C-alpha cells in the first residue's frame, strides 16, 4: 500500500504515513474514547431524569396524600362532621402510603445521584429501581425501560465500569 499524499510505500498496520502524516486508508482507529464519552453522556442524562422523577414523584405524592388525609379526617366530603367509617382504616392507610412514597422517592433520588456520580453501586440500584418502576405507567414504565436499555448487557456493564 502507498500513501495517497506523498506516494511512500507503507508497512501493513500503520495508521499514518511517517513522511507526511496523512492517515493511511484502510487503517482502523479505535473509537473507544468516543464510545465512552457517548455512554457517559447517556448515563448523565439518565441520572438527571431520575433526579427530576424523584422530585416530581415526591411533590405529587405529598399533594395527593395531603388531600387524602384531609378527606379521611372528615374535613370535607360526605362525612363532613366526622371521620370516615371505619375510623382506623383511613389514617392507617395514609401512613402506609407515606412510607411507600418516601421509600420510592428515596430510591429514585439514590438512583439519580449514583448515576451522576458514576458510583459502582449506582448501576445496581438503578436496575432495581427501573424494575420496580415498570408498573408505574406511563412515566415510570418509560424511565424503567430506558434505564434497563442503557445499563443492561455485557457491553454496557463494561462501559459503566470504565467510566
């Protein structure tokens, strides 16, 4: 093979001409650095979306649970002059939902933070959170599928470990 710029004969496997510095056609240059930067951008975007999802989930959950606790305490609705019968069910149910909301929002927050920091545990927590969010149609499902697509697989695991 000969250089297209100066005509010097090239040895096999040489990427650039030693005389003029032009790239030799047919020589392959590894794109691992480009692939790592591309993957790092995907992981960062995924982490940001998880943080936003955690915030919106917490805010909407607080609003909904405030409404539910006002309803079950008898402040409005058909039971305006007393609590909803049975008297123990409403507050106990609201307390259970508060715990679930805080755990779910905390998991989403930890997922976003772990992905943004590229922590070794962040990938595992993100996969668990994605699987749990698959049943939260439509946004949780979409976020779960996107997370699993970005993080699962041998290639993606290797890229995440190199970040």
